[in-house]
């Protein structure tokens, strides 16, 4: 949604009305100063004051359609969207409304319904408005946000695609996320196969669609099809090595369940060869070597990882742990001192770059502000 654009648009319309009204004032003398006062109050955001004045204005002149429209707007601003929608809806029964005015009424009716949480009604009106004006980008954008709100991913997909064509934009990554959401709905309803079809479509749209791989493999896992799940996770490592670490837990438990312990080492090595910008694969592999008592290999890896990621506290902690396991207390202490001097330990937390919502899991759709892909730059 673009609340600022709509907001600015309303202010411009309001200011234009004021100007227009001043010009036409000579011709219509019925309660003119009251109406103008009301518009001024609106511009000054004195909503309650504007409401009283607009009520008096329409009482004196029931033909002042714009005053009714603003009355609804003010009610919406006063957090009374249902009442606002009634005012706007009542205007629709009037005959011979100029089409421009009719469209303005419909536009505000959409906003009323949206504010009231009546997304179905809002969608209905928005579809009607677009029917009469196919070039109405503002309503199209609004409709898209409504379908997202309703979690109607197929419709959202259709409308984003058509908006993209208009604006010569390519949103393959977000279109893919719609498919992922649709797939999750399917798998949530135990339609695993239909869900997987959506995940595959998501990857077709956008090869680096991380959640599509992860959920696709989860779906196979739920059906006990471990080989297929493994195949998807391997494709994931190849396609999106920069986010490989998000699949490590799944890979480890899967390979453990399959009894293929040896493959775990090979897979982490594969990720390391892709030179990821995070040390997670090194850390996983070190952990594996330490558990297996292969301290030389672990130590070698720890040093390599610190060459590559010298400021990474998790790499240094791993090195300390290896020294500790080998009873090399002096070296462990030396590294611990370096670590303390460098930085305090932080928990990895994912935060929405738009609204700051924090989550321990990476998310693709912020549950708070409903922006897409705002969690991808997590703090290091
Ligand atoms: Zn957010």
C-alpha cells in the first residue's frame, strides 16, 4: 500500500477544492463560509471541528456532494470507518453523478472498507472502479495490497503481474513469494502435492527463492520421501549458496535420519568451495570434526575461517572451544582475550528493515508492516 501517496493526493484535492470554491464563491452563497471553514479545519487536521462544520454544511445544502465526501473522509480519520463507508455509500444512490465524482466516492469507499477491516467489500468496490478506468494505477496498487491483506495469493499474483507490465517492472522475487505462500496454504491443508507444484513454480519464476526450496523439501520429508527432500536441498545449496546456512539444520537432521553421516562433511565442503560470505559452513564442519574427535582437522578449519572472517566472533569461539577440548588452556585464554576486546557476543536476530519487527527466524513477509523481503539484511 502507498498511504503517503494517497495522503498527499487527498491534501492536493482538498487544496484544489478550496481554491475552486473561492473562485466559485460569488455564484453560490448558501453557507459558503462554513464549508470553507470546514475545509480549512481539515487541512489543519482539526478533524472533530471539521466534522461539525461539514455536518452543518450538508444540512444547509444537500446538493454539496464534495462536502459529503469530505464528511466521510473526516469520519475515517476519526477512526469511524464504518460510519464513513455509510456516508460514501449513500452518495452512490444519487443519479447523474459526474463520473469523476463517482470515482472519487468509490475510491474513498475502498479506503473506508479497508480501514474497517472489510477487505471483501473493499475488493468488490476496487474491482468495480478498475472496470470503469483500466488506467487507474492508484486503485490497482490499492487492490493489490487488499489481495495481499486477504492472503488471496493467486489474485495478488495476477494483479502484481499486470501492474508490473504497466510499470515495466520485474518483481519476479515477490511473485515467487506469492507462489510460496499459496504453496504453504496447500501443504497446510494437507495438499502436499499441490503445494509442491507451487514451490516449483516459485523457483521457476525466481531461481533464488530461498523459502521455496526449504518448504519443498519439508513437504517431501512429511511424506517420508527423504531422497527427494535431499535432492531439493542440494539444488538449494547450488542455487543460493549465500543463504545456504538457512538449510543447514534441515540437511543435518535429514542426513542423520538417513544414516548418511559421511555426506554431511561433503555437503559443507561443497558450500565452502562456493566461498560464502558467512562462515556458517565452516562452523558446522568444525562442530562435526570436534564431535568426531578430529581436532587437527577442526583446528585447521578454524584458522582458515579466521583468515577469511577475522572479525567473526563465532569463528573465534569455535577456535577457543577446540583449544579447550585439547587442554591447550594458554592458547584458549589468549584467543578469549582477543574476543573480549573485539566485541560482546550477540544473539543473531532477524529484524525487519522497514518497521524493526524482530524475529528469531528469517521471514519473507513481515507480520507487522506486511512488507516483503525486509529481513534479508540481518545484523551480523
Ligand atoms: Zn516490518
